[in-house]
C-alpha cells in the first residue's frame, strides 16, 4: 500500500506540468487512434487513468457520454476544470 501512496504523490506533484511536457505528443497519439475507430453517439467512453483530461478534451466535439477516472487528485482537478470549460453536459470525473 505504501508503494501506491508514493506513486499517487508523484502523480500529484507532476500533474500541473504534465500538459506542458506531453500535450503535443499525446495529441499525435489521439489522432492516430481516432483515425482507426468510429465513435457513435450511443457509445460510452471510459478514460481510465485520464490524468489531466487531454484525451477527454480531444473528444470534446463527440457527443456521447464520457467518463474519466484517475487516482491523482491534482490531475482530476485539472481535468474537471477542462470539463467545466468544454463539455459540462457529458462528463464526469471520479477520484479512485
């Protein structure tokens, strides 16, 4: 259990820097994924390990239920801010 606390602490410490460091490469990955799949309005999306919500934000124009979970409270706080600003009707984030 101590190991989980250490990992959680590290994710919390780096959450505010994550977007600046990795956003660009993550966007490339998301585009590759979305070129290979189709998401229909009746589908539900669950982003496990959502971090700061970059994938969720990438999907903001897709109108289907989306859910995001992560164990970093700080990452979820950033994710929730993105959800509030972009997609208040379709998103929930959950602290695990």
